[in-house]
C-alpha cells in the first residue's frame, strides 16, 4: 500500500510539467502548417513568423529534462516549494558541469561539435555542456533527489555564524557531493541502463500488436488508481518510446519524434514510435459509444436527466480528450464493464496498428485534426484511424448494451430517480463552492494540502472518516476516490476553478 501511495505521489508531481506539454505540442503542430512549403512560400512573412515561433517552442521540447527536474522538485516538496525549485535549477547546472568535467578528465568525450555529430555516441550537448545523454530521465532523477533531500533537511536551522547555512542552503550543500558522485557514476552506469531501455523497447516491438494491445489496455484500466500516467508518459516523452535523429537533433519520445517528423518537408515515412500515440482513440470514439449504451439501457423516467448529464461529458471527451468525468460514472458501480471497456480499447488500438496507421491521437478531436492534417493522409493514414474509431463506437454501444442488460449492471440511468431536495438544500447552505467542497472534506482543520491535475482535485486530509462524499458530489464532483489520507475528487475541466475557490476559502495564496 505504501508503494502505491509513493507511485501516486510521483504521478501527481509528474502532472505539473506534463500539463504544459499538450499546449506546446498543439502550437508546434499548428505552426508547422505555416512552414509547409507546399502551402506557404519560403519568402513570405507567414513562413518567417512560423519559423520564428517554432524555434521558441522547440526550445521547450528540447529541454524537457530541465522542465521535469524543476516540476518534480516543486511537486514533491512538501513545503517551501519555490526554494526547492531554485535548488533543483542549481543542481541541474552542477550536474552538467560535473559530468562534463569527468568526461574531459578521463578522456571520454566523444568527438563532435553538434548533437548530430554526437548521435549514437551516448553523449549530447545540454546548455552548452557535452554530457552523457540521459534524456528526460536526468531531470526525473535529479528532481526526485532534490525533493527527497529537501523534505528531510529544509527544516534544519543553525545558530550563530552557521545560521546562513540552514534550510534550503543546507539542501544545496547536501546535494553537492551527491550530484558529484552521481555525475561520475552515470558515466559508467548509464550505458548499461541504455541497454536495458533498448531491451524494453525491443520487447514492446517484438510483441508487435500484442504489445500495442497491452499498452492501450493498461492506459485505460489503470485510470482509477491514477497510475496510468506512468504507462504513457515514459513512451511519449522518453527514449523508451524511441530515439531518432531529425534535422541534426537527437529527438527522444514518441510525440517529439512525431512533431519533428511532420515539421520536415517533404514528410517521409513516419517512425513506428507512433504506436504509442493512439491512446486517444477511446476519447474521441469509445466514450460516445458507451454513453449511447447508457442512454439506451436507462429507465425511461431517467433518460432526460441522463441526457443532460452525458452530453457535456461526451463533448468534453471528444473535443479535448478529458474522459475521467464520464468514466467515473461507471468505474465503481460496474467494474466488470470497466474491464470490458478497457479490453475493447486495447483491441482497437492494436487493430489500428495492424492497419499501419501512424497518427498522433493522444487527446481529443481538436488535437487530432491539428496534428495529423498537416502531415497528410498518405503518411498518417488518418482516414483508416477514423474508420477504426467509428467501428469502436459501434462496438462499445453494442457490447455495452448487451452486458448492461444481460448482467443487470448498475450503470447511469438505471438507478431509481433520486430526490434532489437535500442537494438543493445543501447548495443553499453553501453558496460558496469552495466552502461546500471544504465541508465535504471534513472542514478546514481536516485539510492538509490541496492540488490538482487535468481533471482531479487532489487533497491530503488528516482524518478520511470525516469526508462527506455526498457534499463533494453536490459540489460538482462526478466521483470521489479515498486512498488512506489522500482524496481525489473528479471535476473535469473546471477543476482549476474549484481549486481556486477552495484555496480562497482556506485563505491560501499561491
């Protein structure tokens, strides 16, 4: 149980930097259209603007390790997060200098003046330092290490002349020898780790379609635990998902590779790393089919109310790829259906792969159009993806309807129409949404820490027995997950407003 909690904390912290990446990727895809020589003349102002903006955005995508270092240090730090972030930035620079120095002193520097010339050597240039190429993993390791040390020594204070060396300064002092040793160790150990990563990638490739099926299935099935981020993120943003030399730059991760490839003109055959980018199929097509099954099997007196509930949830899922508010309607009331739903999605992702589809479909329809239209149907085969997706919609509807009726599953709309008098009364008593949420969490004194990801309000509480799930659902939460002292309330895209309201009621200033 402790291990699961630690993984959940890590997953929660990972969300911080990941939240920015969809927006960055979307903008890169959009501006790739302005640099397509088939559509835009190289001498035009539009082409110049596209190149200018793309260079700014790629500066972020090329330094994901640094962003993850800062994000994880801040996300995992329990107190004084800004100081943890600052120490993480210094630690990053210290590592680069130390690693480069050891490579130089031991005559292990590979020959090459650019990343293109260093490709395949296991080394790269980061911030002007030639170092061992660890990709995003370097940022993840350093960010976690800083947070670990920070949480244990940041509260230590000294007296007298040594007082200036306490708190966050002590964190940096502790990190100095650790980073130095780590910088030396990676020179010798990381090549072996790279062999392991290559073996994992090879494992997924050797299993071919079965590997794609397992990847798609786990991406859905693990959503209730919040650990699904640990499935897709390594493949999408690290060398586990692939490594490719594109226009003189080493690009790691399935999504950066896809973006780099569609930015080239003319666009050649796309990398097979795209197999890790189709998990958005269920978001665009699958949820709609299951929602139709819910409506079809609902009691007549509940259908109108159910329609009002389902339409905004499905629109959100289809357009922007946020599925949790819909999925948590049945995850716990019909767990067998959730298993079937996840298995079906894995199957259709496998089918798309077998049909040689090479699309980027990680979120909703908007992202799908922006990413894939510039690349063209000939290289992505996106019309086939749409056809398979529509087949998934029909299958989800038919299988969902059959399972619900034959197995008598308790899905939305099949319960007895509830009296909402209590809900209305509660909302009258708690006109402030933040106050209502806090009341549902057991009061101000019961709340320890508040955070959020894409769709979930994540709260640490002192006594989970004080939580009132009814009030949390009346505040707009579609579902409540309680694991020990950690609570997750599913709100969907409006979760940022909820967190702001909660912090305002708590008197917290961020």
